[in-house]
C-alpha cells in the first residue's frame, strides 16, 4: 500500500472533522473509508462500555449486530485486541472463537470468519473501543502492513473525539456513569439499554431527556409489553435524583386491602398481621422517584388518598395520626385510556390531571420499523451467552418474518419469542452446534399476522339466530369464538390471545367473566 493511497483514503475523513454530521453518519463514513483502504468483507466500530463492547456502526454485518452487547470476558478475541495497544492480526488457524461467526451480511450458510484483525482506539489516552476487520478469505490480510491500520486508527480516534465533543458526551460520560451506577445499587435493579434507531424511538429518547431534568409528574402510556418500566428507569436516570432510589410498585399485583399499606406504610397493630411498624413505598422513595405501574388499576378510594399526598407531600401510616413529609417524584404507567375511564366515572378526574402533568406515549413495536432487528440482536446475544453458544443468528427469512409481523405483545413478545425459539432450535440439534441459526420456521409466527391482514376466525357451521337480549347474545358469540380458538391451539392461552389480538391477561379476564375459566 502506497502513501498516496493511504492519503487518498484519509483525506475525506479529515474534511469530515470540521463538519457537523449526525453521529451515525460520521461513523458510517469512517467504516466506508476503512473498507476502501483495507478491503474486507465486514468492518465494525465498537465502543467500550464497562465490561461490554457496544457496536456503533457496522458495514458488511447483519443489522441485528447493532443491537448486541458483547461481554468482553465471553469473547477472547476482543480481550486480545483490547490488551494490545497496537493492531493485532489473528492467525488463520487460531482456535479463538470469532464473535462475528455467522453474522456476515447476506450469507445464510454457516460460514465462519477466517481472517480477522483489529485495533483499539484511544481517546485522551484512555481506551475507548475497537475497530475490527473480518474476511471470509483466510489470506486476505496477509499482505497488509499493520502500520496502515494504526494510522487509520489514529484518525478514527480523532473522528470519535470530534463526534463526542459535538454531542457533548465527553463532558458528561463519567458523571452519568457514576450516577447510573449509584442508581442501580440504590434501586437494586439491573440496567437495561434502550435499543433502537427509528424516528419514533429517537423522539421518545429526546422526550425522556427533556422531562428527565425536571421534577414533573410523568404518565407513561402505551400498549402492554412496550417497555414502560424501562422508560421510567431512563427518566429517573436522567433526573437530578439519579443517585437516589427508584422504588417501584405494581398496582395490579396487590388487592385494595394491601395497596394502602404498601404505599403509605403502617404501624404495629394497624390490622391483623401488622406485627411491626413498616415504612411504605413513599417513605422508601423519599428524595428519589416512585414508579407506580398499572396505575389504572387503583380503586377510587386509594386514588383520593394518593391525591392528598401528591398535593401536600404529607402522608400518614395506616393506624397512625402522625404526619410524615416526603419529597418524591412520581412516575406512573398504564395501558388503559384513563381519559376514557374518567368520562365513564371509573377514575377521578382530579387524580388523572395530577398524574398526567407530562404524558409520554411509548410507541408500539410495529411502529418502530427495523428496530425489531436491533432488539432481536440484543435478545439473541443475551440468549447466546445464557446458552453457551458460539453464535446465535437469524436467517434472512427469519429477519423478514420479524419485520412483517404485527407484534401485538410488543417488545416483551419479541423477547420471549427469541428465548423460546432458540431453546427449541437447540433441542432439535443432535450435535451441539457452534453456530445456531433461527429460521422463520423456528420462530413459528402466525402467518396471517405477517400479512398484516385480519385473522379469519371460523364461525360455527350453522350459527344460531340470535334473539332477545343483545348483551346476552354478544356474550354467547364471544364464548363461541374464544372456545373455538382455544380448541385450535390445544388450550394454549398465549397462542389463542395472539390469534385474537388480545393481551394474555385481558383474554384471561374476559374468559373468567364469560364463565370459561
């Protein structure tokens, strides 16, 4: 490689340093220049985030790679690259597993990467991440002078530094990491990334940043399974209370008789079984954030008592006359239309308006486009690690099936689908594979949903003529539909709910009301 060709490849990047570009576009240009300089089948830029490497841009690798989080101690090649300050080229016969095996774009066969090299990036003399290059040709990188990769890595580090200055990430990274760590220790909850690149997801993230810095009460709405609790955690982490606890309570998981005790606490003897004084969730969250999930399930009585606490900041434990003052930021979540509940007299208008100071709608997965592949990559990597596999990937038909499906259960349904499909696919293997590919057949998604067409539900061959009471006739028809659907799915309630377009819990409640359960 001549000095002229090296200079020709680097000049566009030097020009980009002085331009305002979106972070993603800047990194894509970086990898494009790298592949022009050092021809390869795939290249990736990964940022070091604690004990993980997070892909920021890939070229030549499957889209779901961007959703993966590679734990360094599970990938010895990444460990080796980070341990050497200079570029590293692995021997073609190296027995170290390659993290990208099976992830090269456009290949459904189980082809493994045969030639691999990479280089760490340093920003302000600290390790920042990695540049990696991979080839399916075992001798592709043999004639390459590693000094060319080193020169490119130096400019890549400058590109990264410029991007971080533009986004003001460098000034906040250390502080936010510290705050997030304290938050996780205080709340006892495991941090989970918010994965996505769609416009809908980016708008949500921007709103989280906007409202996070305030003390406004937030009402998070959205369908079941969209990740409302994750959004609440992100709001807390972006707030000035991030170093204080985030306390959560699922309002639907407790009967009315226990909700008050959980929220406000009680004193000894307040009721049968109250053997000791006990602080409630409000007192535990003092100085921090209280997250009330399924807030639409609260009774009118509890709503009235909560309203008083939100207005005055004062509460009384059950059985006590003593006032306690608390400083708590409230975040609530529901999948119900509370405005409609207010109109129908099932919810207090004053409490609803107190909750919805800042309403925040979480988009459904079907409205997030190709984010489904990034999220799938995140869950694939989790399951790959849990199952001890070298690689867990999606075939092209599986990716197409994920993109076509309507996702009535949203992100939670995707998470469960990936875990279930991986386990079943592994169970069908006579010999434990190094690379496990999930096909559309393994995912077993309903075909009608993939066409975005309404599912035709078989009606009785000779439907009886409905007469008399309309409500009774409707309930009889609902019983017939649900019973027929359960028969088709061998009484698998989750599959039946999916076909009917209902949440599993909602189907259970409806069946109970109709006397089917």
